[in-house]
């Protein structure tokens, strides 16, 4: 008897939240005018300081923790989810986020608030990217979950992605010349 077994799976949870994104986008823009921000993974654009205790994101925080509880039914971490840090990214024309991870946090994620056309997808990079690229580059019929060195998912307003903090990811440049891409990223620990 033969069978294909999946080992060392990497979970990624995707869900849609029904939030007032238009109002949330306005709040993000207003906040960015008062906070000088920081440069961590952003190439151009704006990345805020920690906003987890800012009032206008409190409803998003509760939605994130609820989604983390659902995600954890399969991920199976001990304890309960606790939001550790949250920040916003506002990317104008050609702004992007280079490849990075969120370190030893249990779960990381991103919620898309505003996503104009041509704003760029999010890419997730295989943990053994260099080896997978070297081994399978130009040697497969089609890319799939077994042989892909990276995987992209759309950046769409209302989408929430959750993934292990160790997973490298990047966001392609926003090629929309008139409208900014706005997202809110975060880290969650289980205690």
C-alpha cells in the first residue's frame, strides 16, 4: 500500500472580518499625522509605533483574539491568546515591506483595511527557501504546496491572515499611483 503523508505543515488561517474599513482607514490616516512612526520592514511608506492600546483599534483587537482562538483549534498551542503588539502600515505608490518575520511570537498576522487595485499581494516564503529554490527551480511542471519556494495571497480589504511568527513574508510594492494600501499587523502570544 502506498500513501502520501504530509509532514512539517505550516498553518495559515484566512478569514474575512466585517468591519467599518472606511472609518478605520480614516482613523489610521489621522493617527499617522500625529505619530512619527518607525522603520522596521517598510521600504518607504509609514509604519506606526505600537497601537495595541489605541481606542480606535479595540474592536479589531477583540476580532483578532477570537480568530486566534479559532485558528488554535488546529494549531493546538497551550494557553489563551494575548495581543502583544499591533502597528499599522500605510503604503503609497511603490512603497512595500521587505522580507521579514516576527521572531519567536506564537502567531503573527495582518488585517487589510484599504486595498486599491494593483496594491500588491503578500508573499510567504518557504522556511527552506534557498534549498527549495536551488533544488526545484525550473524542474517542476507546476508550482504547488510541495515544491514552491514562495506563495502569494491577495491583499484585499477585510481579509485577516494569521500565521506562525517564524514564517518569512513580504508585501509587494503598491503600484496604485493615487490610493494608499493600509494594513494593520500584530503579534500574539499564548499564555
